DNA sequence: GTCAATCATCATGTATACATAATGCCGATT
DNA sequence: AATCGGCATTATGTATACATGATGATTGAC
C-alpha cells in the first residue's frame, strides 16, 4: 500500500526520461522528421548509453503518439496524413473550446491578468510582423487559457495533443493577414472570457483552432500530392 | 523511410503487449486495486518471463494512466481522488458530447441501425432490472455512438479515457431508478441523433455522462472520508 | 533476363548479470 | 527511552549477452 499523500519529493530522473525529452524536442523541432527511422543501437551509441534506456524513451514517445513502433520492424517518427490531422485538430478545437468555456466561468483575477499580458504580447508581435515572436506569444496565450480552466486533467490532455500537432507547425503559412486574423480571433476569445460568456468564449476558440487546422491539413494535402506526383 | 501505406500486415505480437492486456484487465476488473504495488520480479515469476517484457508492459500501462511509476520507488495501480475523477469525467462528458454531435451530422444508415439495436438491448436489460446486462449493453451503445462520429482519433481518445474511468465502475450504484433514468437519457440522445439535431444530441450526452461522473465522485469522496476516519 | 527460393545478415525481442539507490533494521549515543 | 546514524537487504535502473524473425542479396530455374 502506498501512502495516500506524497508531497513534493525530489526524485531522481531516469536516463530514459532525459533521452525522451531530447528525442521529443528533436521531433517537435523537425530535426527528426515524420517517417525517419530510429535505430536503437545507433541512438545508444550516440547518447553513450545501452539500448535499455533508449527503449524506455522510445516506449514513452510511442505512447505519446510521436513515434510508431512496429514489432520486429523498427520504430519511426509518426506520419500523420491530412485526414487524421483534421481529426486531431477537430478534437483539439473541442478541448481548447472547453478550456475557454471553463475559463470564462472560473478564471481568477490573476488568471485574467496573465491572459491579458499574453494577449498584449501577441499584439506587439503582430504589430511588428514578427512571425516567430507571435508563434511564441500565441503558445503562452493558449497556455494561460488552459490554466484558467482550473481543470488539471483537461490541461494535461490539451498539452499532450498540442505536442503531437506541434510537429506540424513548420507547415504554418506565414501570411501577414493570417497573423492579424489570428490576433482578432484571440481578441474575441479574451473578450468573451472577461465578460464571463462561456458559450461565446468556447465558440470563438473552437473557430480559431479549427481554421488553423484546416490550413495545416490543406497544406499537408497539397504537399503529399506533390510528393506523389514526383514519385 | 517507411512506406506511406501499409495494409493489413499480420504482425507478431510482443510478450509485453500480451502482459499489458492481462494486467490491464486485472486493473479494470478490480483484481488489482488502486494503490496496489506491482513488483517486477514477482510479476516476472508469475508469468514465467524475464523482467524485460514486464517492464515494457508497465511502461505502457503507465503511459495509459492506469499505473504510476515512481523512479526507484516502485510502481502502483493509479489512485484517483474525487477531484481528479470529476475533472476526468468533465473531459469524458465533452468527448462523448462531441461524438454525439458528430454522429448526429454524419451517421450512416448502418450506424443508426446499429445504434438502435444497442438501444433496444439497453431497453431489454433495464426492463428486467439486469444491472450487469445493462452495463454491458450501455457500453455497446456508447461505442456505437463513438463509431458513428466517423472520427477515428476521437474514438481512440474516448476509448482510452473510458478505460481509465472503468477501473472505478465498481463504485456504480445499483439503484433501480438510476437504471431507468439512464435509459431515458439514452433515449433523448438517440432521438436527437436520428433527428440530426447535433446540438441537442451533444447536450443530452453531456448531461448523461456528467451525472454519472458526479455520482462516482460523490461515492468515492464518501468512501475516502470513511477510510480517513478509520485510519 | 526475369523471377522465385534460399540463406546470410542484422535489428529487434528477451534473458541475465551487474550497479545503485531506497528501505528497514539494529545498535550506539544522548 | 527515544532518536539518530550506519549497514544490510532488496527492488529498480542499466548494461550485456543471447534468440529470433525481418530484410535483402545471391543463386538457381525458367
């Protein structure tokens, strides 16, 4: 029987956990690209460890959906087609909408202040046409809304799914008008949350995420068509 | 590079996968109860394998949220408190509501027929006051709605979360009136889906799942209070 | 020259051996 | 008597050795 309550115990991290973080980062940033093979021996040599912790890391990434393990065949960075990407964004939209609805009902004054700061950060980045900056501030904005939902489990789920989708961010179109449109959508969301209008907040957020997903999926589809033609 | 399309390849299952299934079943059915310790050596001996595939199984269960691994300390069947259980049911409600909404829009005639059959199964079980039977038919009903959403990713997420919650089903109250109330809620859901009213279907489903979650959480809270008192 | 079957190669799956940190016992000290 | 600290124990973390199935290259038949 394990004691019911365990506060902040500083726990030694396993090698596998650190390796997972490194590999995850490389997948999310595109150093490792969808379809790439991950060979255990090669990774073991690269990191100077045995295969055992490597396998642990791979299992964790596989469970997170970032890689795909095919027994006896090897493991590969997950490839997501347009159809599935759309499905994932549909769910993401819903989770984010739920966060926004709950945030509208439960956000504390501190939550609202943090949210407003993040929004201002987006504004500044949009103003100067700073795409990378906007991307960064945008993540904070969404994160603050999630936190304001005051549902820890929901936050975990949303974060996990966002990670899976993040690997496809490099498909993002860098259109100036999209930057402004995104910001205006944020504006509608934050206004609804501050007004305590849960339904409006949810709807605004759903639309905001969905349009982003559609753009990704369209672009991905066109890329795949091009590849198919050239192959 | 992995081939883009891989049809039905019969793949050999790993031992770890089979072990995961066995342990999962034992957790979901309550043979292994929240807080129970899982010792690798002991499990290895029990199943007649080495620790390696046992560890694989544990990693998978850990990722699924069914167990908790604390480095150097051991692994335990996950314990979920009332607060977190409520959070999880809130998310479950939302996912199921989303399934219902999508089902109302996209269900094929075959989907609707299967759904109706499942509903009739529930009716029969409720009629004869068969709690176990209703539980079984109820699962099919929900599963059919999920399938009718035609969003494979959503179905996966909903299934995964349902598994995590399933471990708490033994808390279910066996009240006859709850059986009838549940059935009537189902009736509202299926009516809205058949009518193609997405919003109504979603709302009906949300309420249906939420009320169930509240009952679980209340019961769990009362159990924990009792334990705390006796300790 | 093409195709298919056989076999060598190698990455993955599994077992075992070794390393190390957490746990609990026991005795010494206050 | 109670508490602290050291030591033995043991389960987990890691490395290595062995087993096995997938891959593809070679060879032979047509």
